[in-house]
C-alpha cells in the first residue's frame, strides 16, 4: 500500500512538472505568455530567446551571427522582414556569403544587435549589457507592402533603419577615414558640400543650391552625416525614385542619375568597390 501511495505521489508530481514546464517558453524571459511560431521563411527561423542578458525579449532571429530580438507583441512578419533586409544588405548578391567580411567582423566584434519594439515604454526599458552596441527599431515604421506596391505607399522604415545599423556599427568603425560621422572623414566632407557649407548644427536657412537640407535641430553633426549616408545610398539603389514630393524638403537627389551628376564626392565614395557596398535594394526576400 505504501509503495502504491509513493508511486501515486510521483505520478502526480510528474504531471504538475510537465504542466508547469509546458507553459514556459524561456525561464529567463520576462514575458512568456505566447508560444513561439518559427515561421515559414526558407532561410530564417524565429526561435525562443533563452539569453538571460536580454530577458526583455521573448524571441529572436539570428542573421549571419547577428541577433535581432523582438518584444512579444511585435508581428512575426516584421521580425522576419527585418532579418531578410539585414541579410540582403550584408549579402547583397545573395550567394550565401557576406560581401564585406571586414564590416561583418566588426559588427560581431562590437556585439551589435537589433531589437524591435511596439511602445516607447518597451524601448526605454531595454538596458543593454556593457560592451554591446544596441540599435532599436520601431516596428510600426516597417511597411512590408511598400516593396510589392510599386514603392508608392508609405515607405518601409526597415530600409533606413537596418542600413543605419550597419553603417554606424560597421562601416564607420571599419573605415573611419571614409565613413566616420566625425568632421574629418571623406563622407563628412561630401556632406558639407551637399549642404553648401560647414554647419555643426542645422542652420535656419541653407545656401542656395544645397541638396541636403535637414533642419532637425536635435540632429547634431554626427546625426547629419548618418542621415546623409542613407540618402546617398538609398537614391543610388533606387529607393527614392517615387518619393521626391515627400523628401525634397531634405533631399533632392532622389535618383541614381542625380547623385552621379551632382554629388561627385559621394558618388566616388559609394561606387568604390573597395567597400563592397550594396548595389541592389533589399526587398525582404533574401534568397527566396
């Protein structure tokens, strides 16, 4: 009889433990209220986040050893889209190998990662461990259908955000004399030409003929260089051909031809094969 009771207790304990563990996705994650759907992308799978250093996030995708984390209410489709865009920027010819190994190595050495959020409370709650380069993306700025709708609807913010992540944590550090956002780099010099003069902060009025005229007073010199970098690349890749009306208050060279004919310094930088910059605009369909 005693043996039967012991067996019954063991069975009951086992059932309790099984039920308990089945409710847990990751024991180190703050919010474990939803199951993880790995998705149907042929190259990237959403996986449960088990890294206790990043317990704000319940899941992630890893792209070429670079993690992209997400809060639980970020749409799976947007997480997968960002992963594909990152992969297309890094492996622009989509042969399965990163194009610029120097930049890729720097991203990994700098422990760079991306996370997607839905609310500013979530964004501000993230305190990355020391030594990590963190870059956040507002999930609501991501618009996947921009790519399939002739580039005529609301712009897909992933195109800018992911490139900024790569540029700041990869290119700027790997090639500081060329891409640094400080005043002595080649891209900074090109930006000063594009703005018509040297400005530490955006002026109230830009000189006549300037084609980069950002007026955000909170955007310092470094921030201006980062924005200029994106405008140049995105126009060369064809992202802005249908956007002139929306962007001309800040950037007027909305096509590859305009950059080539008007921004000679930037054109020389971005067409230099040494840096293996992207030549194709990502659309979120890496190797599909």
